[in-house]
C-alpha cells in the first residue's frame, strides 16, 4: 500500500449538518461523545498490543522505538479523553445529562455514518492508516483501509417536517464539529444565550479537577465555540496546519514504522492480539470468543473496571449537592481507574491466550458496556455503590493473582487489587456524613 502523503485536495461536497432545535443539538452531541469515546478505545487497544520487553523478542534499540510510538498513542488517547469531557460539558451546558454510552465493537455502520468504521486493531499499518483516516483534515483524501470501505449512501434523502432528530452524516470529525458549532450559533440566534445555556452550575469537568489540559467549563456561546475549536485543532490542526495535531503525530509514527519495517526482515512490534469476547455481544456475529478460563476472568475484570470508571464519571456530571472534596474524589476515582487499573489490565490481557481453538493468539480488551444507564442514586448512596464495587473488584483481582499462570502476571494483579483498595479508601470522604 502506498504511503499517505498528507496532501490536501479540493474538498469534496459534504453533507451539511443541520441543527435547529435543542433536541437535535443534544442528539448530535451525544453521537460526538460516543465517537470520541470509541476512538479513544481504539487508541488504547493499539497501545496495549505493543510488546513490552526484550523477553518478547525485541532488542533494546527497537524497544525504545516501540516505547516512543506508545507514548505518542497515549498522548493522543489522553487528549481524546479531554475531547470526551468537553463534549459532555457542552451537553450539560444546554440542560442535558452526560452521555458515556457507546455501541459495542466492532461497529460497522449502523450507528455512525457509513464512512465512519470503528474496530479494535493491534498497532500496525492497518491501524495507523485507520487513525490517519479518522483524524484527517477536511478535504484531505487518504487511501481507504481494507475492510473499512464505505457501506452506504453518504448523503441520505432528507426527511422534511420531522419532529425527531435525524441521523446526521459527516465526512470527517472536523465536519461534525463545525456542524455543532453552527448549531450552537443558530440556537442562540433563536433563543438567546440565556435560553440555550440552561445547564446547572458546577456540573462540569475542568482542568483543575481532572488534571487534563485545555479542559474548561462551557457556559456561553464563546466557550462553546472555544471547545469546538480546541477539539478540531487537536485532531486535524488549526485550520489546516496539522503538523502538531493528531494527524501529524500519527503521520510521523506511520513513516517511522514503515521505514523500520523496510530495514528489518523479521519485524513484529506487537503481540498476536485480537479483540476477544467472553460471550457473544448482542447483535454481533463472527467475533472471537475466549475459551481459556483464566483469560476469560481477566477480560471480565477489565470490562467491569471499565464500566465502573464510566459510573464514576456519570456521577460526577449528574451530582446533586456534593461538596468540592466529594467531586474531587469522584474525579480521582475515574482518573485512578484509568491509570492504576485499566492500563495494567489491558497490558496483562494482551499477554494471555484466547484458548486452544486459536493457538498462538492472545486476547485483547473489548471495552464492553452493559446495556444500562450509568446513572447512580442519591449522593451518599452513590458513593456507597461505587465503593462497594471497588472492593468487590479488589477481591476478584486478588483471587486472580493466586491463580496466575506466572509470578510476573500474579504480581501485576496484586498491584491492581491494591489500586482498587486505595481508590475505595479515597471515597471515604468525611463530608458524606454531614
């Protein structure tokens, strides 16, 4: 396959997103949230798939290169977390609740436009081309990735006079956000700023609370436009200057990857990983199922942990009368889950076998969400539920450590168990008893 040059061509005609009501704005923002969420999962999966040490057949020099590529992917994934938070700030600013749900992988084209194809892939040429396609600036044409071709009409017939939001199709992520930006402006022209931005005070994520750079509250049209501009600039660059945006970062990794592959005959930077399920996901066919008992338990722990992180985030956004220290505890729980639980579990899972039916193949995380709303009850009870679940998962991880196939894997699960326990302790906030 040829190398993507990153050359901008004459922009093709694109579907113009139309937002005329609050209901339509909430619908498009919810789709943007799901898209950001799933793209972040794709990046994490690719990072988890990379080999970790020389025992996996990579020498010191190549290992440094793999670590550098992983650092780029991790940086972009963290910025996608910022995008996810900004989109939810926009949602709550107009009176909606947060939206952290997403359809399960693999996701062809039933929930998103036909040219937005989402799947979990190990690091490599196919994944990098896919990432470049997702992050490409408006008007840039990149060769399609095999298995991710357009499957449908990109400009479906418009239904006039409907009362429900329509499926909005977009050519690039930037195209989606420019539609959102225009929608905010049109609604303000129609209802005024006070009529549009009706969200509750102190219900948004900020850099001070979550430690994510460029994360701020959305309170008016100016801050909404600033949020959109920040998301687009991080992804495709400031009005076409993509050098230091996600597109440029992935393009440099792609070129380094292809050059390294040309120099080395036996170049295998990743573990033999596929996204694998413990049980068939609803509505999905032809997926890889895990048959190894220990790997199945680890995959379940990963998804349970991932779901709990979503619980904590949801509670942060829909809190009622939490004190500042309680909100910080929720934020610390969500961030701590990503750093001390999700990442080490993802790395551990990609080192474990799918089972005897697929010898030599390892399991990758699927980021499954249960089919339920991730909203929790009232203030004190919400903390009790999250804390209880953290302790359950800690005990589960500790049990896995005793059944681990190697001392190294056992040590990793003891560390994860300790992280769960520490996070549970952090939710014991004194003000909850007041």
